[in-house]
C-alpha cells in the first residue's frame, strides 16, 4: 500500500508547489477507484493509503472526495519535488509543470510592474498636489500684493486729487478773471476723476456764485459775469448721481440772463432768485423749488417742470412753449403775456379758470389747459 500511496502523495502535493489540474483529476479518480471496494468512509480510505488527510482536505478535489461539507480555510503549503522525483516524471508532465511555472513567474513580474506603476502614479499625484498647494500659496501671495498695490495706488490717487482740488480752490480766490475760470474747470475735472468729490464741488461752486453775484441795490448786468456763468455751466452738467433734495442752493441769487440750457437741475433750490431773461431751454427742473422767483421774460421752452413749486413766481412774458408743468404749483403766479403754445398745463395746480387764462396768454390748439 505504501507503493500505491507514494505516487498519489506526489500528485496531490503539487510538484514544486504548483497545482496541475489534470494531475489532480487523475489522483481523484484513483482514490475513488481504490475506495470503491472498501466498506468504510472515504476518509479512512485516505488514511489506509498513507495520505495526509489534513493536507488533502485543503484541496478542492480532496474536499469533494472526502465528502467534507465544511472546513476551516487556511493557507495551502506544499513541499517541492526532489530531483529524483522530478526526473521520474514523464515528459508531458514536466512540460505541464514548466508552463505552469513560467505562467506564475510572468504573473509575478506583471504584478510587480503594476505595483511599480501604481507607486509612480501615487508619487505623481503627491508631487502634483504639492505643486498645486505651492501654486495656491503663490496665488494668494500675489493677490495680497495686488491688493496692497491697489490700496497704495488709491492712497496716492487720493493724495493727488486732494492736491488738485486745493489748487483749484485757491484759483477761485484769485483776482484774475481768467485764473478763476481756469480754477472752475479744474474743479470740474476733479469731479470727473473723483465722483466722491462731486457734491463738495457743487457746494463750493454754489457758494462762489452766491458770494460773487451782484448785491441787492446794485444794477445787474444783462448777463452774469464770465466766471459766474462758467460755474453755472459746470453745475448744470454735473448733478451728483446720489443727489439729495435741494442738493443745489442758489436761492436769493441774482443771475439775470443766465444760460442754463440743457441743465439737470432736478430738486434744486431757486427760491426768490432773480432769473429774469434767463434761458432754461430743455432744462429739467422736476421736483425743484422756484418759489417767489423772478422769471419774467425767461425762456422755459421745452422745459420739464414736473412737480415744481413755482407758487408766486413771476412768469410775465415768459416763453413756456412745449413745457411740461404736470403737477406743478402755479398758484398766484402772474402769467400775463406768457407764451403757452404746446404747453401742458393739464395737471398744473393753482391756475385761474381756463377762459380767464386764455385771455391773458398766447396759446394755440396744442395747448392743454386744466
């Protein structure tokens, strides 16, 4: 029985640690054939043949042959063949073992290559992450530098604006008319470059006008002095974007014949101002206060005067053609001789009856009365 068991043991040991499927099947058939004539279970047959039952149980065919339903899985270990045992094998068995060994070596090399490749990829990802981290740090540093540079630039620009503004203010007090006019337009340039100064500049120019217009009791010229007109022009085209009500105070000023064409004067204060013969062509006076002012023979052609308080304002002989006086207060406002061709008075407040108004004004079929 020892002679029979020896080749079977070599077969299931796997020849050098490698399992050959054909050899395993052969051993299974042999073991089953030997066991068929013995009246005992297959485990005893294996013992009679001198096989290591525990090692046999660790193979797939061994578990099937011994009828073991369950077993504890543990690593399989096999002893290599001796030189004499390997020499006793047939040529085809040697070839099969050689092929299996070469496949195992190839798989080992392939696994090693995959491991090395994976390590290379991981290393690349690590270096990429480090690079991205360094780039992020550099970008943050650059952003901070740009921010500081901008702050320094803003400070420098603000300093330049302050210097320009101070020089322009000084020019307003010069005795030379030309220097004063140059200062006025220099101030306007400051307003264009630094919008935050806009309201301050308006206040300065308005104060300049109030200080230099003809005083009461002094005969007014037909038109304001050149420096006063320059200030009015700059004011009319530089209304602050966030202007508050009465952002411009020219109340009680004396500006006969002033040129305020196309001026944006919404919400301005002209109360009690003397503006006779002034030209407001296409100006916007909406929301302004022109209470008790003098606008005799003034031109308000195509003026937008929505919601203006013009109570008690003298409009005698004024040119109001094409003007919009919607919701404007005209109570006690003299209108004798006023030109009302195409004027919208439909929602004006405080007017005398239409029949009476038609007798004292010049109107046409495009004039809209209340």
